[in-house]
């Protein structure tokens, strides 16, 4: 998606360890007009898949999933990273390793929000090693639902997640695909 790529070139910052910081428009301060266009693009890509639910993981995927769900006119659910007093004990859970945070989370979704037969589109901000996406796929499978695909804002193609998940048959559509972040420069595929 050219609009997202232009914004990454303009406002994205590269940090050591292959970190691309886009918090000034995508996952901390949010440009809702850009997210609306991203939601429209995910709708265009997956509109014929019978999506009836959007799934993401907190926190950075929530805004993108919200805009995408709006375009599909379906609810979205987000996997929580921490057990709280107001979430049911009856949950689907999966372990997720965060590349950015360098830690493992037990993510969970209340069983009342994902159902057998649901056709789930997973949305997230980044795809690097694919561990968040694997965890969300695991939760969908536990629910007896179907993963129709994954919509990713930014994929780091130089890391193995996208390739490995595609080889497993997961449809992944990424709006910006990055070939490298060498020398503090973003190079797109």
C-alpha cells in the first residue's frame, strides 16, 4: 500500500536490532485517516472470504482491527496479555513470544467471543518472527473457528515469520513489506 509506505519513509525511524518505530502515526499516536485507508484495503483484500469476526492482540493491533471491523461491519475481539478480574476464567489461551518486548505472554480470549464456525480475519501491526500470529491462529483453532487469513500492516520480510506461515497455508496480506532496515534505511520489497 503506497500510502503506508510513504508514511513509513517520512515518519518511521529505524533503531538497532531491526526495530522500526512507527509510534508517531500507527501504534501510539494514531493517524485515523491512514488507518481508515488501511481498513478499506484489508476489506478489499478479504471481502469475499465470509469474514464474520476480526481478531487481534493488544495493544498495537487494536486500532487497525477496529477500522477493519468497521469496514466489514463485524465485531472485533482482542487477545489480552494479562488476566484481569473482569475476564472470565473460561478462556482460550496461547503462549506468544514478543519480538519487540523480548518476553513471553499468555494471551487469552474469552470463550464467549469466538465460536465454532466463525470465519476469522486476524489483524496485526507487525509480522516479524510470526509468534503473535501463531498464537492467535492457535486460539482460533481452539475455538473451532476458521482462519480466513491475516492482514498485516508491516511485514519484515527479512525475518522468517511470513515465509513460514505462508508455507503452512496461511493467507497473509501485508500492506508494507520491508526487505531490510540496514544502515538506518527502510528498503521495501
